[in-house]
């Protein structure tokens, strides 16, 4: 029997609801239960693919090609359960599907309304594609009290009624702010938030209370009394030094036990040893390395969430702390890179879209290549590496990408420009770019004897993609002659997936996003190897 845990947030946003959900999933999993996490997002965008990373953080891509909320990255990293298309929905998606049904006449003349049509669709989404999971954890985005989350709250209220208490539980994440002048943590915002939930018919079962210090017993009692929950179900969620501590500390505060108790389950014994080991490694590194990340959205680090996590995982595997220094690539277009990049142990250019800062990224690649500093290029980071190699190793004058203007030599271009039946496809200027994105997992064949082959220890791999442009294979021979090797290709040999410079201590660039598949317990081999190379580099400088 699958049980459903609905997770809402109150008081303020950014309380770490995604992480809290993932941590509860991890704790239940550590008790031997099978879990899956899902997220319902109240915004109107059909998916976050069209949202600026500045506003919403990174777009997380699943194996099956869904562009999803970054919280799904937390879910995957904490539970190692691959997220799917059916694990994230937005208001925009719900409405577009309901409207499509209405246009088809599927509602047989009915007046289509928020209740029941929109809420029915949400309920179907929550209950759909559920297998033999013991627990489905359903996180509702936004903060209780927002107008836009109302249909979702109504849907989960109805589900609570339909599933019954033995199959549905409501957990609410709140904040206890500390007021210095009073010298107290305040419970009132929590009381109001719980009341707000009650107003839409949902009585919270468990309250997870974020606070920056110990919550005195008296305050917990007060919350229990006013919010109508048992004292033990008021769980302190205090700030911790590393995110990997979260499942452990929630467990110590009794969260997973309360969930089991509330469902009348004999909580099976739990094993959190692998989490403890990770915390131990993160908090007691044996050394440190500094990695420069040359990107675009560097003022909002959520834009590169999976990337910074994957680098941390690479550090865990090598027992070192990875210090990340973020650079806005545009700076390198005006100023000499040396003053910024001299002394770093590795340089990484991550994925990105649009022209801004690309020449600066190319400068960063050049610096890494010429100075023998480990270089890791991801997606756009591979495309700029190929442009740099074309210009400065193969002397192809005017090499560039068609994403970034009209280069004389399009070494990177829209894949359809040359791939379609031997004809160069021309796209109308204002043509729709939708549908041309390569999304989700694709296989890649590795060249024997290459660094990539060594790192993966496999002939064929599968990695996740999110891009429109590709390296143009018409330049492959010229680039190979100049010393850039194509060590990973799509199985049909048409799309370059990995390039490397065998002469360089560590220069690997990939068209896909390996960071999306790295987990603390299964650090991605490319990140492990890159950080290892950075450790070697740190011994030289
Ligand atoms: N902008 C490039 C493309 O669309 C790279 C995308 C990315 O780095 N994710 O191909």
C-alpha cells in the first residue's frame, strides 16, 4: 500500500522545502522503504524551461527529457531514485492539458471549472504512475496563503479525504524567527500559517520548524497547543553545517519516527551510516583545491545547483574540500584573465545560453589550455572549447557558433543546419526554436584508449542533454589534426559528445550535463577525475 505525504510551506519562501522533502525521503529510505518524490509547482509557465535561471535557479533535466524544477535534483541526489516526467507539474501544464481536453470536447458540454476539472487533473497527476512505492512524497511549491497555490491545496485536501488518515499525511514547514530585542524565537507566524492551511480544510499532522537556534520546550508546547498537533510532531529543524547532515538531524529530532507512528507502522530499524560517512568526509577533508567557474548567472548560485553539488561530490571522493570561485565571463572580455585565474587548480565553463560573455569564456579556455591547468567544459563549455581549439590550434580564422552571430566558419551550429538529409537547413529568422532542443538521456560511444574511456571504464554511456547547438563534424578532421580528439560520439557517429586534448594534463569537454547524474554516494566519474587532476595541479603550484 502506497502512502502519501503532502508537504507544504509557510511563513516565507526559501526555507529549504525541497531539501526537507528530500531529507525525509532519505530517512524513510534508510528504514528500508521505497520512496518517490514529486513536486507540484503553482507558476503559470508550462515548465521551467523558459524561465531565467536568475529567477528560478537551474532547470533540472530528467532521463526521460523533462525540464523540471531544481528540487527534483535534490530528490535524486538524496534518494538515488531517478526522477521522471511524471514527477513535476505546473499550473501552466495543468491548464494547458485541461484546455486541450476542453477543445477536443472531452468534457461533453460541461462547464469547465477549477473545481472539479482542474483539481481532478491535479489529483490524477498525484496518483498517476505510482508503482510499488511505500511512500510518495508530494511537495507543493510556493507558500501557503498564495493565491496561485489554492487549486493544489484543494486537490490535496480532497485526496486526504479520499485516501483516509491511514494513507495521507500533511507535513508543514514553517519558520520561527528570532527577535533579538525580545531574545526569543517567535511562534506566531507558525500559528498563522497553520491557521491559513486550516482555512482551506487541511489540518497539519507534522510541523517541521526551521530556526537558527534551539527551540525551547515551552515554545514547542505552545506550537503543539495552538496548532493542534501532538508535542512530538513539532519537529525542530535547525540550521546545519552541511546539507548531508539534514537527514541525520531530522531523524534525531524524530521526524521519520513520527511519520511511521502517524501511519501506525512499526518503524523498522534505520541505517544512516552512509550519510554519517558522507558528513564525516565533508567536514574533515584532508586538503583543498580551488576551482574557477566561468559562467553567466554567477550572482545566483541556485542557477548552478547540480554543478556545485557534483563538484562537492568529486571532492568527497578525493577527500578534499572544493573551493568554488565564480567569475562572470564578461569580465574576461575587458580585463586580462591572468590576474583572476592564476593559481587556480582547475577551470570549468558550465552550460549557458546566448552570446553574452562567450568571448570571455573562450579566453578562459585558452588560459587553461596554454597553462596546462585542468579544464572541464560542460555543454556551452564544450562548444567554446571547440571554438577556441579551432581558432588557436587549427588556425581556422573566424571560427564561431551560429548561436553567437554569423561566424565565417560555423564550427558550432544548429544541428539541423547540416544534418537533415545532407541539405543545409535554413531556419526562418523568427522561426520557432521550440522542439529543436535535445533533451534527456542519449547514448554516447567512447573511443578506446581515450581519457574519457579510462574515466568511465565503459564503451558506451548514457548522459542527459539540454541544448540546441552541436559541434559541426565537417571540421572534425581539421580539429583532430590540430590535436583535439573526439573521444565520445553519438552511436551513429554524427554528433560529437566529448572532446579532449591528449597532450594536456586534463582537458575534457562534454556536450551533455554530467552534473545532473552525480550523487553523494555515486559521485560522477568525470567530476572525480577532474578534482583528482586539480589535486595534482595543487601540488605543482
Ligand atoms: N546554448 C548552447 C546550446 O543551446 C548550450 C546549451 C547549454 O549549455 N545547456 O546548444
